[in-house]
C-alpha cells in the first residue's frame, strides 16, 4: 500500500529543479512512499491524490512550500562555548589575536577533549533540533575540534550516532587539519594527520569528505595539498576552507584536485572564480561568518558571472553561532546583494551540489526525496525580507512530518 503525504492549498509552491526556480499559485505537493509524486496546481494534484485518500494531510493555506534547506558547511559538534570571545571581538580583538591567546579553535579543542562521546552526541542533537525547526533537512557536520586521533574519532562517532537518531540527514567530514594543537610543531602535526588520523578515520569509514583550513595562521597550500591527496588515497573526497583571511591559492588547489567545494572565499578573485567554474567545484559562501567577524562579505557576482553555482551555508560553530539557514538566506540578500531566488537556490539545489548529492535533495520536483518545508509567509521572498524571524512552520522529511509548530 502506498503511503501518501499531501501538502495542499499553498498560496505559493516554489518548484526548484536542475533548470531553475518557478512558482505555482494555489499549489500542492504529494509525496508517495517518501518520494515527491506530484507538484502543481492544487486542482491537478488533488485530482490524482485526493485529500481523503492521503495518510498525512498538511493544510498550507496562505503559506509557502519550499524544498528543505541543505546546509553544506557546519562545525556543529563541539563542547563548551565561547561567548566571552564575542565581547572580545566587539572590543576590537581579531580572530587571530584571540587564537594566539589560547582562545578560538584551541579553546574548543580543550573542551572537546574533556567531553564524553555521550555529551558530544547530545550537544549535536540539540543543535540539529534547532536546524530542523528552521527548515534544514540535510546538513554537513565537520570534526576538527579534537586535533588528536582519539578525539577526532570521538567527534566523528558522535556525528554518526546523531545521524542515526535525528531526522536530518547528517553528512560527516573529517577536518583534522583545522589548526595546529598547542605546543606542537606544524610540520610534524601535518604528518600526524596524514599518517595516523586519516588511516584511522578511513578504517572506521567515518567520513565522506576530508577538509583542510588552508589560510593564514592555519595550513599552507602545500601542506593542504598533502592532506587532501592523502584523503583521496583513502577514498575520502576533498573539500577546502580557502581564501578567508588571505589568498594562499586554496581555490587553485581545490580546482587541481577536483574538490567538491571551496568554502569562505572572502579574498577570491575573478581568476579564482573562473578556475572553480572550469573545474566544476562549487563555491560555498558563508555570510554568517562575515557577519560574526564584522568583515566584508564575499562577492557572489564573481562566481555567478563565471558560471559557477553559488551555494550558501551557515558555518555554524562557536564563533559563528547561528543554526539557521533562513538567516543565511537573509544575509545573502541583505549583505551580499543576492536576489531572493538566487539565495534560495544557493540554500537548496546548489547547497546539495556542494555535497555531491545527486539524488534530488535540494529540489522540489517529481522523483526527488520528499524533503520540504511549509513557511508561514505568503511568498518565498518574505524569508530574506523579514530577517531574524523564523518562518518555518512545518518540516517534512522523506514524506514524514518531523516538525510542526
């Protein structure tokens, strides 16, 4: 027997597919056995899938139906908090100054090493609950706050456990090359990531992607190349933090290695954008990071003009404390001057491309997974137009209602 979920009578349905975005007035969506079976005018959809025959019915009258958001860059598994650094940043201290004083990433590393696996898992589940309430249905989560084999494995195990227990699809990334631990030699630590951490991660099959922080105060381009090439040798696909604080050539490295994405890109150039487009690497822009740092935003037009699809992500972490893709969409429009349509595609279809997801996640079309949300707004432009207000009303994952106000 087919299990039908029907979302009907929406003031607007936003249909996103590989070709673009269009809207349907008085629209409905039917999901059959977890897969979108029909998207269109309410009269047409309910003729095929009558309201009385559906197991689950969601009345979306006056509201907007969107694809579930995909968040392709987060650091959502950690312990402790760094709220004191927020005040320090407002007082004029830079990210690098805070880290040099033992704060930043290194402060979180100390907290993670002291935390139990159970604590890390529960912390992540709590954050995923907030993400879900804001419409996220798939999220990437990185390790990188362990910086030692046991601690990195503990973080990745917490990600794996949370994925089993939470409606959000959680995609794991290994980020052992996030920073150099206190008191350790940089070159020796890179060898340690390559020779010990990566083999252990690969042996336990705990990561889909391998990431590296290629930037000033972190790892050089050549060190980053060594880590990512070692990851490839272990069957783990490369991603990269690139050109955030300084332009070290991380974009070119991503292009050379065929990385799935290059992220941050505040210092990227037209030539960098062209290289990403030619190599098929998805640029991921993180407007929340610039907002949190008080820095200039990345320029999406560089990548759009080059023909590279711009993805958006929250970069949720203790230094950029927002779990909301709705807020990322609003910042993309109000801070980076993206159109609402481009920002929505960046938070859905293009975000899925940044995770190499080819199963239709990030779209709302027939044959795609039944991952969608109902927003309590009359049209999708209200999401960025009304910043700081949660618009998500109902979230459906694989055809099942997993959140409802």
